[in-house]
């Protein structure tokens, strides 16, 4: 069977609500993938997660996808002579990401990991260094926004110097998630070495991965003020100022308790010495599409937002529509598509990898430390990254 027709043989580690609601259905609808192993330590996964109601017991999950059920990544890898895996998708809790990621990379397999990469800067730097020592293996993060066409276009425009030197980034991300971060049922407290937990780890990991991919900036210091839920202690409102190693600044606003109208609010602006860029809109499942009827009803004043670029020389460019998280339960996100391409030895785009993962983890950790101390905190773990090369397309 040729490389163009064979199916990637993959294992999925962590079978809670997000895996059963999205990852496994996405894989099942692919013609180039076969789930041969599912991994979870408990017979009933998802307990304590955000969507336990959709979680079936592991024997049912294994039967549904014609896969073997294992209780640990070690058990899976011990059987790999028979399983013949190409890659592993890790959607386990944050505190075991480093353990699973290390085992997968050391086994020579391609890795797709849920965001955030970890919730510990030391672990994140270790994973980056390990990945760099294995350049033929893919290590991708499931920051699905980073594979959207508008994000790729923004990244390419900045890399081509259309904005000149990046001097400032302003980002707003608001979501109707008070039920998650301020509710009675789904909230999980920080575990292990994890500093803080709330909208920062849960949602701003999307924003920071987008910023650091598009701009290639490296964070140096963070000052943050947060407001937490009285019920859970999780941050719901975040105001963050970041200075970068090249002197550029980033201002980020996070809101976890906006009205639930079926979308999130996205506002990303990048300012450079030669121009500015906007990637802003209402973000749902591949954005909230604005119908012709809606536009007509509002006097033609609304339209689906697009990436826009204005240069100092007077030129204006309109790019792809604004799309952020990919939430489709049938069609797979670009992150999964890239990972499967890597598994099959094909060319793929690195929308978010361990470099963006480390920068995001280090920034969020510093954010929580600053919120606790009331002072600006230095970012840890990113030493030497300012000289990193921008990673885009990988060819095997």
C-alpha cells in the first residue's frame, strides 16, 4: 500500500468529553486515519471534566472505534511492535502532558497534544528541547485557530515584513464560560506545580499561541491584574501587559463571563513600523457566519469580518475571513490534518508547536505569579528563544 493511500495508525490518550465529543468523531470521519488504541486509566472517563454527560465507558468507546483499550501510555508503547503506531494524540489532563509527551517523542512517534502544552514552565522547556533533538518528528499543539487560513495569511504577511518591525499587539478574547470557570460542577483546582487556573490556562492559551505564532515575539516580563470568581477562585477577568525581548509590548484582555449569544469575541490588532493588521470578529465554530438576511436587516452595515492590513504607503489588503477555534464535530481541524500528514510522511504546516507552546505556558504562568504578587514578574523558561527561527512548513 502506498504512502498516499495507507491510513495513519494512531492512539488517543485521554478519553474524556473533549475526546469523545470531538477528537474521536473527527478521526472516525477521516479516510486517512485508523484509531487502533484508546487510553484512559479509568473505566468511566470524564468524571470531573467539563462535559461528563457525553462520556461513555471505555469498553463502549473501544468497541465503537474498533480499538484496544489501554490504561497507560506505557502499556500502549509496550505493544507497539504489534500496534505499529504512527502517532499519538494526547488529550489527558495538563499535569500528565509532559510524561505522555516525553514517552511518545522518545518512542519516535508523531505527537498532537491538547493545549496548553503543559501547565509548568520547566516541563514545557524540557518538551521543547526534546522536540528540537528530534526534528524529523512532528510535535503539534491543538491550538486549532493557528491553522485557520486567516491566521496563516497573517503569519505570512508578518514574516514577509509587510508590517515592518512589530512594536505592539493588542488582543481581546471574551467567552461565555462563567458556567465552566465560575460554576458548581465543572471547575478543577490547580494541581501539582500549576500556578493559578481559570480563563488564563483555559482560554488565553488560544490567544497567546496565536500571537506568538503570527509575530514570533518572545515574552520577557508580565504584569497582570485578575478578577476571580468568588465561588471557585478561578480568574474570569484578566488584564495583562507583556514586554518582549525586542522591546515590543503586548496588551491582552481576557473575559470569561460575557453574555452567551453563541459566539466568542475576538479582537487581535498588530502594529508595526510599516503598518497595522486586524484579525477581529465574532468567533464560533469557524466563526459566526453573517447571513445575507442579517446584513439586509441591519441596513447592510454588517458583514463577515476578514483579516485586514493597512500599510503606511497607503495600501490596504483584505485577507481571508476571520475564523478562530475549530469546533466542528465532523470535519477535522487543521491541527489534526497536519498531524496526520506528518504520520503519513507528507508536507505539513506547523501552526502551533512546542515553541509557541512554551511561550504561551511561560506567559500564563508569569501572569498568575504577577496577579498574586502585585508586581511585574519575569518570564521563566524562554531564555535564548529570541534567536529562534520561525518554523512554518515542514517537508519530509
